[in-house]
């Protein structure tokens, strides 16, 4: 066993525990900030095809180039999520970055989400999930998003209860360390986060039906990020207890566990 195998051991042992309990460890994958076809996007799409893992690609509506929709045509494994509107930061000095924080009137924000949703209609596989840039938003917008037909908001870390017919379907494992290296967060640490979330679900500390979300940003990946994605798919798609599900499947399991 080489050191790489050792690093993956906790995750595989956790999946074995799910298997022993007769449960499926559901996982889902979100990648943010797509606006155009790029070599990095194609590299990610090759992973999707090779491992047949569904991807939730968060696309920035007001920045996208016309050829992205045709590029993603006939790729049913790639769902398009709504990533803010312009991905512009309206936070004031001292606040953390946010496009959909409470800095601007709610009505204005809802006009943007409505327009963004209209723009994304050109995608064959657009799904009604709103991904607020920087994973930060003022939750007062939730009922308005539900009225626009959105079924979920996807942010980061523990999901909150939202008012209105809309839920949070978050990611919990970010493969990038934004504060330290702005590159891969590290193999041991990332495997540990994934394992800990799965274990908490299995032990009933978190809702077992809420899929564990892995978050990537293809335009910011270094070699470590790419190697991790390839390895996590290679080591999980063949495991009988691991199942990568689509973003809307992840939402459905929260709506009706
Ligand atoms: Zn983003």
C-alpha cells in the first residue's frame, strides 16, 4: 500500500460501513463559475464522461458566452445551475463578499434572479437551483425565489431551513483552500472532510438522506485539484455503497426524505 492508498483508507472504510448497514452513501458534485467553453471546462467534462458522474455546473447568467449552451448540448449528465446574476460583489468594506446579500433592495435582487433564470432557458439541461456567489445570501429572498419556480438554493456547509417551498441543498466539501493556498486543500484534509460528513449522516447526527456535496471551481484548479477529482471518482464509482446522484435528485431527497 502506498501513501496515496493510505490517504483514501478512511473514506473507503466509511463506505464499507455504509455497505454493511445496507445503505447507499449519496454524493453530488457542484462546480462553479462557468461562463464559456475553456480547456479547463473540457478537462472536467472528460471526467464526467469517463466516470459517468453527474455534474451540477453553476453558470453565471449575465456573463455567459453564446457558445456555452451549444457546447453543453447533448450532455445529459451536466445540469446547469443558476450562479447569481453578474457575480458582482456588493459588500461594503469590512463585509464578506456577496452579490445577493441584504445590501440592495430585495425587489432589485429578485429582478436579477428572474432575468438570470430567463437567460439560462437556452440550456437544454437547466435546473431550478440557485447558487449564490461566494455561497452567501440574504435568506429573505427565499420565498421570492420559490415564486420564480426555483426549488433549491445551494450554498456551503450546514443547510438551513428556508421559508417558502424551497430548500437548501448545500455542498460541504470544498476541494480548494481559498484562504491559504488558493489551490488544492490537500488530500488528507479533503478525504477527512468527506469522510466526516458521511459518518455524521450514517450515525444520525445529520439527516442521512441529505447527499454529501463536493464543490470544485474548474477555472481555479491546480494539479492537486484535478488529481483529487480523478481519484475520488475512480475510488467511489466502483464501490457498491457509493452513489453519485444528480443535483435534482439531491434536492428531491431533501424535499421528501
Ligand atoms: Zn462563484
